[in-house]
């Protein structure tokens, strides 16, 4: 599903990634761990097409990311990749249902199609009764589950998660972690999760450890 070769990234004089190569198979749930500053989030953003490597190549679902022009890349990202971040980034003026629908509407689905699928996801995540609540009326755990539903709305091939439980208490964090495994089992999607939570990491199919910009 993902093949990265010799990825390097610098910010000014600071070299953050120093020739990283890795392969992630379809349907794998992989945790990326390492100390702060090891390059985990930078790597995730490059794999997720949110940032460009200075050197090296990234292929996702047999597509060379470097071969895509800006508009093609935006479409590819919208249709093939889902994101869950530490902060949910829900739009406060929209309801949970509306937030989830946004990527589907951008893709070109009708409002009816988008809402039907979003309601199915809300039901799957036990949030049906919260569909018409705005983010401010949701708990932290509920907000993050809405963000997960938004990431899943276009049936992406890969879901990237950057410290997804970092702002949650232990109970909600554990529920979110179990949700990832349930979703992988149900949809066979590939999950790549950057985390400091070693309980989650040790449950993953595989752990990739970064140290000083390299895979250990």
C-alpha cells in the first residue's frame, strides 16, 4: 500500500529525516514511535502527501506521488487518504453530520449520498444521537470519533493518525484505540498511527521506531 524510499527532509540547516525507507502492506495497522523530535510527524505528513520530501520517493496504492500535479494530488488525497489529528479540527459552525460530509461533498457526491453515508458512520461509531450537535456540545471523545468518521467518509485506502488520542483521557483513548482495530477488521483499511502511547503501539501489527531521523 505504501512504499517510501530514501526519504530526506530538511528545515533550513536542520535535517529532520535522513534517508528513511519503509514498506507498509495493505490492511496493516502500523505504529510509528520515537522520542520528540525524532521526525515522526514529519514522516507522517510526507507519507500523507501534506508535505514534500527533499529527496526520495513515495508511492501509495501503486501511484507515484511525485507524478501528480497539484489538482491531481488534491483529488488523490481526498479520495484515497483519511486523516485524524491530535486536535479534531472540526468546523465549529457546522454540526457533526455536516463536518463528516465535507470531504464527500468536495469529492462530488450529492448531499443525499454524503448524508446517507455519514449517518451510517455515525451509527457505527455510536454517535447517531449526536448527528445534529455542533462540536462545542460534544465531549472530547465524541469530537474525535466525529473526526474519525470524517476521515472514513470517502472509504480511503489509508488512514493516517497523528497522536490521535493525545488530548483524550485514558478511557476515551482506549476506546479510540479499539475503534481503529474494529474499523481495520471491518473495512480492511491500512492505518498508520504516530503515537507516544506504547499500549496502542504494542497492539499494532508492527512498530516502526524512529531515532534522530532514521528508522531503528
